[in-house]
């Protein structure tokens, strides 16, 4: 619907998808830096560590327990890392 800022919500096909940078009212000027840093952390972690969720962790709390107070606070995510 033209002029309706919320019409894009009609296009969402999977509500389980979670994209951090679309949270909140403002846009994030640090998005590119954050994504580049996250990629480097991920690459080094996969390369140097064996990792898994801790007992009882299923990966849902990081989104379910998030708190948006201008700065977005993610919920907990408990993982264990074993250096290879
Ligand atoms: C994984 C890392 C990051 C995530 C998930 C993230 C996410 C976000 C989100 C969702 C917002 C909007 C908040 C709202 O409207 O309530 C925001 C705002 C902002 N972010 Fe980020 N951000 C990240 C990293 C960074 C970095 C690295 C910088 C700076 C170097 C940065 C600077 C800012 C600033 C200044 C704002 C406020 C913009 C405004 O008020 O107009 N962020 N961020």
C-alpha cells in the first residue's frame, strides 16, 4: 500500500528471521564496521576453536530476552569454546 510505512511487514514470510540492524527506531552508522568485525571474529573462531552451546542453551534467548533502550541489549547466549 503506497504511503503506508508498515506495508513491508506484509512481505515477511519467516518471522523466525532475526536481523539485528533492523531493530529500533534509528539506523546504525556502524553497521559496516560491525559486520566486518563480526566476520573476522567468526572466521578466527571457526578456524581456531571447537565450539558448541552449553547444556540447556538452545540459541533462542539472545533474541527473546533482548532489551531495546536506544541501545539494543542482546539476550544471553551461552557457548563453550575449546581451542583446537
Ligand atoms: C554488532 C554490532 C552492532 C549492532 C547489532 C548494532 C545495531 C544498532 C541498532 C539496531 C541501532 C538502532 C537502535 C535503535 O533504534 O534503538 C544502532 C544505532 C547506532 N549504532 Fe549500532 N550496532 C552495532 C555496532 C555499531 C558500531 C561498531 C558503531 C560505531 C562504530 C555503532 C554506532 C551506532 C550509533 C551511533 C547509533 C545511533 C544512531 C542514531 O541515533 O541515529 N553501532 N545500532
